[in-house]
C-alpha cells in the first residue's frame, strides 16, 4: 500500500515538475533582459515632480519686445525631465529648449506694458512641477539676440551676416 502511494506521489510530482520546467523555458524564450528591466522599472514608480527655477529675467525687469526667459530644471525622482513649458499672459504654452539641466525660451510680445510669464516642468512619469511666474515690463525697447559668434569665442576674421 505504501509503495503505490509513493508511486502516485512521484508520478504527480514528476508531472508538476515537467509543467513548471516547460513554463520556465517558455518565459525565458519570450522575455528578453530589457523586458525584465522594463517590468522592474515600472514597478518602481517616480512620484516626485521635477524642480524648476527661473533665473532670468527677474521680477520687474525691463525688457524689449523680444527676450529670453531661462532657468534650471532637475528631476530627483529618476524618470527624467520630459519638457518645460512657457507662456506669456493668457497665451498658449510652448515648449522651451532643454540642454542638460538648463532651459531657455525666447518670448516675443507685441505690446508694451507688464507681462507675466508662467513656466512649469513635467517629468517622464507625468509628474508636474508647481507653476513658477516672473513678471516683466516691456518698454518696447528694440532688442537684439546675438547667436553667432558664441559668447567667449575668439575670432580671427571679420564676422558679417
């Protein structure tokens, strides 16, 4: 009697082991290492919004009809900064250019007076930083943005456009 019970147990155990071995082999074939990394990454969710600062212009600064607004952005949550968005007054948001941890946006206004700039950042996990603001006074002063030569460049020739 004991022998038949042991034989049945071993038979069932053997079938279970074959099924488990097959399942493991199947999963190894369909899951690549990057798939496993993605599953692990998704299980560790970023819930920290990026930090954003406006470094220029400062509140109350006089500007022309075209000016640059710049600042820094960082994402300590780990997913990385996705975008920085900028708008003036009630206008539409537009995406700023991000290089490393610095962002820049060129703003053009058509009328003189006070203007409020709104800026926020979003990381790749869709966490949104608090909106930062800076107000400026456009006096209609003509402005010029020099893009070439770069600041600090040493030139051995005459630069013309």
